[in-house]
C-alpha cells in the first residue's frame, strides 16, 4: 500500500510548464524587466498566493521555534529557550512570508511583520511551560500574525534595494540554504522521533509545492536571488534550473532542474503520504 501510494502521488504531481517558463525568462532578458516581475505577470492571482505564503511561513517558523525548544530546553531556562526560539521563528515567518509574495527582499514588510509578531508574542506568551512537553502551540498565534502582516505589507510597501549585504544575492542564497537546512536536515529527521513536527512539516511541504505552481513553477526564494543577481550584473539561474542544480553545478555535478523537481515531489508526497498513513493507523 505505501509503495502504491508513493507511485501514484509521484506521477500525478503537477505538470512542468517548461515552455511557458522559458518564454517568461526570454521576455525578461529581452525587455530588461526583472525576472520576478516578468514572472509575476504570468503567475496566478495574488489572492491565492497570500494564504499559501502564510501557511508556508507559519509552518516553517513553528518548526524553527519547536526544534529550538526541543534542542535547548534542557540546557537553558524554559523561559529563555521559548523566548529565543520564538523571536528567531518570528523573524523567519516575516522573511519567508514577504519573499513568497513579492519575490524580493522587502525589508519594510519584514520589519513590520517582525514587530507585529513580537507584540503578539507578548500578548500570547505561554502561561505555563512544561520542560518535558512539546512546544507550546500558542506560539502559532504570533507566528501567524508575523506571517500575515509580512505577506500583506510586501505588495503594498516599496522598499528600495541597496548595495547592503541584506539586499544582495549572497544573502538570498543564505536564506535558501537556511530553508534547506530547516526542512531537510532538521525537521525531516526530527519527524521520525517527534510526532508534533509532522503536521507542520507536511503543511510546509504542500504549501511550498503550491507556491511553485502559483509562481509558474519557480521557487520565490530563487526569484529573490535572481532579482538581486540582475541588479548586481550577475547571470541569473535559468528557469529549467534552480538552487539545488546550481549548487551541484558549482561542484562539477550537472543535474537537470526537472530531475531535481521530480525527486523533490516524490520525496515530499511520499513523506506526506507516510504521515497520513501513520496517523490513520494510530
């Protein structure tokens, strides 16, 4: 049964729109319009991207807060462990929510989302923390508010890019690496041992796949890096490629972006299917 589910979910993954992606990419180079802006004109309505971005950023951020709590709760006082993890997670929520909507580093939206999340953390601070318990679910409220404010402010506020590191393609690549670290090297292994991680890892995975489709098959963090690369006069990642193939290519390993996409869909859907089956059987 799990093998059948794996095969079905793998081969019913949304189709890849290579021709459309290439035409958007070529139009951006021909007209000089930024690649994220050109892609936005072909992407799905913003009304669909906003709730999807909020789900993704909130789920990712709760994984950050929860994993920090699980790791440091025996090393730090409970209040400090909760506070540090929550503030880091609020920052993650505002960052990734705004990028998922605008495909740029809009620091006005990021700071406003962060401030709203910290205020909400003071309102919904956990009243009682048990060191042996799972991360407090009440932390979802400030994370949700940080994500919603960051996502809502990103398309409304203009944030002029500068030459600062925090507007650079290097910082966007760092954020992509952090995202990869959280999902694949922290949350995924933790899901084998800590049941509380599974709903949030599943939600982050499925909403990430939805964002790819809503951005015409591209990752918004990749588009953020491409936007910074264009400002810096650097070559951008082509539509058939992406972050992982680009990293591998720098090591001399050439892998098609479509192959990586198929593998990610296969891994994501099979993991989510396994979560659903274990929940059903439990």
